[in-house]
């Protein structure tokens, strides 16, 4: 494992798979790819993806330069081979390759440079939002993961991460430290989804009628 800025070894328990979690803890690119894959699939599936991908590429880590230059069709096959790396393996293969191409162009292929040279939380947030496949929410969640579990804490990182940066929260993958917290985060997500669905239904039921004539 890779020591954090505090000198302590990083141990993640997001994928709930020792080998996959070990890779996430020592490989900045694996962590970024796991976050990219974390949509419309269970969190464990998404964050096991980088380890499975590395295995299929015949290596013990991911290399942005190699992925960026990989034949697109052959790279897609790495995702679609059973068991598939994602619910939408074709589109996610393309996104991962675009992410790596961006890292090569902007950071010389060094994923850790995205946060290593950021001096403030706001600057880091903007860098993350610029990554292909990273929108506002995904960028804030990953920023929270960096701060809470990977020892990356530029000035104002909690504020930049928004509610995901709150200490003791159970909102996202940034808060998963084992099976128990995984269950808590999943419950929170389900409650939030149900609340959003209920609010949408209520809004639809209150469609405005014809305005009365004066």
C-alpha cells in the first residue's frame, strides 16, 4: 500500500474485496477509474472494476498512457468480457479511455498530479470537474474521498466537497470504511432516491390549471 501524506498506509474497504481495495489504496488512477464507474451499478461492482481491468490487461496496476493508446475496440472487449465490468460496458470503456487520454494530455499521465499540486479545495474541485465523466456531484464525492480516506486535504477541502465533506456523514462512497458503513450509505442513497421520487410525483400532481380571467 502507499503511505498517505500523514505517513500512514492507506487501507480502503470500498470494493469489499481485499485485492481490489489494495489496488485502490495504492493507485491514484485506479481510484479515479473506480469513481468514474460508480454510476448505475452497486458501489462494490464499480470499485472492483479497476482491479478486474488490470487483471485483464495482464498487469498489477493501471497505466494512463497505455490505456489512452489502446485500440478502442480491443479496450471495449476488456469491459464486455464476462463478467462485464459495468452495466454499460461499451460506453464506460469509452469514458475510461477518454479520462486517460485527458490525463496524458494535461498531467503527463500522472493521475495523482490532479490533486498533488492543487493548493485549495476549490482549485481541486475545478480540476476534478474538468475530468471527462466527472460532473459536479461526482467531483465533490471524489474530493471528499480524497480528504477523508486518502489524506489529500488542501485548504477548504471540506467546504469544496459540500455535504459530502461533512465529518461523520454517510452520504457517499467517501464514507465507506467497511461492511457496516456500506449498508448505512446504501440506506441513505435509497432514502434520498425515494424522497426525490416522491417530490417529483407531488410536483406532477400539482400541475397548474388555467388561470382565472380577471
